[in-house]
C-alpha cells in the first residue's frame, strides 16, 4: 500500500553501494525508516542533499502492517531552504536539533501538532536573518511540551537538574555548578515567555543553558545518552 505524506528528514546511514537508510518523521505515520535506492549515484547529482537533517520532503511511501523498514516510491523537496545549508551557524544548530529529535521522538503514529511544530519551526529558522542565537534553546523548551515534560518556569528546570546532580553531558564537560543554577532561572523564564527578547548575554552562557536543558531531557527520557553534535554546536556558540 502506498501513502502520500509530508516528512522531515532526521538523518541517514549508508546502505550498500549507492543507497541509504533514512529516518524520517512523517505527518501521517510518525517516525519511519526507509530504504532509498540509488541516491548516492553520481547521476543524477544532488539527490543525496534531499536527505540532510531537517530537509522537508513530500513523499510517496510504501507501508506495511508489520511495520519495520519500508521503501520510498517517490520523494521531492517540499520547501527549499534559503539559508540553512549556507550558514555554518544555522547548519550546526540543525545538526544538533535533528539529533535530539531523532533520539526523543520515537512514536510510529500520527501526531499532527508535533509535526506542525517541527515543520513550522524549521521554516521560520531558515527565514530568520538575525537574532536566531537562542533558537536551539527556545526549540528545546517547546519540544519538551510536546513530549510531555514541558516546564512552566526556569526554576522548575534548574531545581530538577540540581536535585538530580549536575552530571556531565559529555566526557569533557562538568557542566555548570549547582550555585549557578539560580542565575539561569531568569534566562529560562525569558525564553519560555518571549524568546525573541531573551537577554542571554553571550555564547558561553548559552552553551551552559544548553547543557542544563540536555540534562533536563536526560532526566525525563530514559537512555537519551550523549548528544554528540553538542560539541560541534558548542564550538560555534563559543566566543
């Protein structure tokens, strides 16, 4: 059976000589895994670019009652990006957020509000020309609400993380100390209320806030593990 749906690419791995196995969050089927044949051939060129993180696609996909890996019959770009592929800051943010979404959004069923949030957020980010430094933070705060553990205040986030212990997010990071958590309450409150006017002062603080948020996610999502692309994003955020 074939089904038409919109999809958001989360990532892919190589499969055989010219194919890939892609993970795509779809509007009608939730998270799906597809074999896509021939996209790594030299001709026609550029088709593998359609499977970069957060690419928005229109799909015709095979479905199976048994679930598991299926195949794509047709696919095309639904919305062409004007800035994400060409701005290292934006592409680093997208790499990071797509990894988080891939590790947290696992349901193989329709969830239109979540799909709409992801789709519209990606488009807005691509179209934003300036003032997008806090996009990753605001995105994670809103995504948490769709995942069932959204916070109503900054203190709710920092108190949970402090109580659980400020465990490192990566092997090289010790994260912020407990004494610093209270300083972050204001920033999280601003990001929750009006992210466009949040007063996060610099890249160092932004990076620490991300560490706290990832730890918050780890408390609510079993086996979330290390977000590897955070190191790349941290380099971009560093001043």
